[in-house]
């Protein structure tokens, strides 16, 4: 252990020899921070496929084109406000496409400082007109095939065939994903997955993978804006009714709180998760559009159908939607979701809007379910000056409100039995320093995860980012959370008690050379039980090193981390580099050392990845329990991936 700590300190010393601001690519730290915040909600972490693909593209150096910039990318990634995006589109409409990035300074709403920040984050390329579609169907097409295998190298108890109860299949996790697209108008996606322990082309899985997914879709064919047959997700309004493509939870900055109506999105997910299998179509133009859909929610609703209609102008948008659903599942969980004591059926309807008033943005949504219960969300996004913006969010979800496919802003993922007020602000102090602040006070009026009675809660956080030089930045963050939850002391009577959490994070990123990036982070957490005044702590420190040698197509990413927590409740979350098209939010708990190593080799149409990770526990000799038990103090995972691109 001492050697590991000395090695960490040595890497920290090396990273301090030079300074850098990671300004050569788009800064995705805010998005990754939101992912970690969602994981800390103690509920299921859901990462949308849109966000996954977007992060993958950005981290592989693909910069947005200002002449063809999407609304969500402008707001979510570039941290623009709505007025700036509106003025960019108005400028292009009046004067034509941008010829240089320096034209941005002539657009109302942008300063020279804004232009300077964009220089290395975006590109300006001409958007060419469309050519005959069928004539160039294959000539303008692209396709890729990803094949991935991963496996825990230590033997788990479930693979011991001498046991009466054991897995029938192999310990490997295997999947593939094939995608074909042409001219940005036709898309075909197919994927398959085999979970660890499942059989493969034998036994109960005679057809190979235990899960298959696929979709075929088109975009922008005359009046048809989008159409899909197969697997897809829907995202309308602020997620109170249809939010299956959203990251759940609360954002930590004014740019992170808004949900975007991306409409229909064809998918071929490798996880057996939240999506619809059926068909959907959107008809209309850039002002008015209507969507109808029908299908079966995989792993959930037996029948799901509905419609959405929206109207938008440059400064105003309004939409309305209705969805009906049913299932034959009469389990307690399903009945609780539908607030019913019989076979669950239900519907939801909602209206949402967004308007820009003198550079200020107002948006919200009001929804109702089959029982007449209401969900309401209203937000004011105030751009008070070029250097200061704030957002105020009020939500009210009655305890009888439910939405089988909703995922809106809130303290819990089910958007039921909650009322709260959330305020977040961002202040650009100067060219080097940015300070973010957020606070939330809410009341849960019904039962929730680990809380068997109505309760109150509050969150508070402040963070600061500072550029030490052009090639270095440091950030610090403090968050406080007060939450009432069940006491674990009495197994028969769930007494509600208050728990306070203090969390500190210090992060330093460095780029001493163009081919070398370093990141050092330290996290400390204190959980305090108010009832008995007991304190429990958790600590994590890690060092990341990334080396990319573009000439020979090689890239290396590695991490060494040390963690020490008093219990599972003090666990620490941290984003980890992974193979292409995969993201991992690591959970660090108990006491030990974790490290991983990722190597990528790229040559023309072939890319190869290898990832080896291991967690070594210092305070225990057995890991996990049941069929996943490992009778060693370490757990090692190997991932191999190949991608063929044409």
C-alpha cells in the first residue's frame, strides 16, 4: 500500500512540472460531473444513447460546425444562451453561411471573449446542398461494425459446476453493433448482446445472443421529418410525460437543467433497457410538426401509443402530447407505478412551452395522468449580464401523479410526490475564473427510495474553476446534502432520521505536451447521522495519464487510485476512460487500490482497444456474495474491442 501511495505522489509531482488548459477540445467535464451527480442519487443511473454518442464524438476530436449547429449542442456543450443561438441563425439567414470563425464577434450577443473561447472548440465549414439520394446511396454512405468481449478473470462462485446452483453459460460478456448511414438521411442499426452466465448458440440460447436490437430510420424526406421502424426512444417537452432519452436527476449549472425535445431517435441499444419497439413518424416542417407512435416498451409496458404536436417560431415554442399505455404485469412494483389495485392501464397528457423575452428564457410543462393528478415544472433562465446567468426551477409533482415513461427534473427519478425550489447560477469572474452555485430545497410528500415516510431535503453546492495558465486549470467543489431516510438500526421499525453529507473535490488537469494529458483528483466525503452524532468518512485520490501518439495511431490511458471508506454509504463516484462507445462511472468503496489501463491502436479502417482494470481490496479477502462471490481480495476485468469503419 505504501508503494502505491508513493507512486501516486510521484505522478502528482510530475503533473505539477507544467501547466495547461485543456482547450484543444470541447470541455466535457460538466457533463461528466452531471453523470456522477446522477449516480449519487442512490437510484438507477441512466445514460441516454444521445449523450453517449455525443460524448464519444467530442472526446474523439469531432468539433461542431457553426454553419450546421444543433440547438442542443449550442446550449449543452458550448454553454450558449438561447439568444445567442437565435442571433446566429438570424445572421446565417440574412448574410449566408459563415466563412470564418471571426464573424462571430459581429453577431449580436457575442463578445470578443466569446469568440476567443470558441476558436479551438468549433469549426466553420460550408454546408453543401443535397445531391440525388438514390444515385449516391452507397457512394455517400458509411458503415461500422463494433465487436466487444469482456470478462471477469477471477472465477466467480456461479461458474463452479460442482455447485448445485450455477450459471449454465460462460463468464464472458459479448456484444456487437453494426450501423449503416447514408447522406444523413437513412440509418440502419443492429446490435446483439450476451450477458455473463448466459449460454451462446446452445441450450436455451440456440439463436446466439440472448438479446437483439435494431432499427431502420429516415430523416428529412419532404414532409417526413423522421420515421423509424424497430427500436426507438422518445423525448418531448421537459420529460414529465415522455423523457426516455434523458439523463435523470438534477444538473449542477444553469446549462444542465433543461431537457431538450429531440423527438424520435432510432436506437439499437446493447442493454435491455428503456426503449420502445414498434414504429413512429414525424410529419411537418420547421414551424409545425406532428408525431404519432406505437409500440411495446421493452421490459415494461405491453402496449404504448400516443401523439405529439408542436409549433415553433424563432422566439417561441409550444407543444402538446398524449400517451396511453397498459401492461398485464400485476406485480406490486407495477401497481405502485400506476397507482392502481387492478390490472394497470393509464394515460398522460401535457403541454409545454418555451419563449425568449429580452434575452431571458422561460420554459415549463404541466402534465396530468388518468387520475387527474398533476405534475408541474416551471423554469426561468435569466441571462442577467454577459458574465452572470441564473436559473430558477419550481416543480410540483402530486403524490398521485405517475408517468410510466417520464423522466423530468427532480430529486428522485419517478417524479411523484415532490415539491421543491432549485436555484443555480454561473458567474464568469474574469478570463481565468468561473464560479458556479446551486441550492435546492424540496419536500417529498410520499414514499421514496430508502425513505418510508414524507420527508424534507436540501442540497447546496459551490464550485470554482481557475486557469493557472493556457495549459493548466484547477477546480474545487463543495456540496452539502441534508436528507431524511430510513434508519438501519431497527430492522422491524423504519425510523426516519436525518443524514448530512459534506463532500469536497479538488481537481487539477494538465497538458505539459501536446501528446500528454494529466489529471489529478482528490475527493473526501463526510456522512453525519444527526440522531446519534456519528460520523463516517470516505476518501478517494487518483491520477490519470493519457498519451496519444497520432503519427502511429496509438493512445494510452491509465489510472491509479487509492480509496478508503468507512462503509458503502460513503462510496465515491468517478468517471473512467473506457473503450469506444462505452462509458463507465466507477464506484469506489471500502478500502483498496484500483487501476486500469486502456490502449487503442488505429490504422485506416481498423481500430483496436484493450482495457485491463483491477480493484484490490486491502480490508477483505472475499468480494461480493452469492453467485458473484470471488474468494480473493481482487477483481480483474478484461475488455477487448475491434471496430471496422468504411
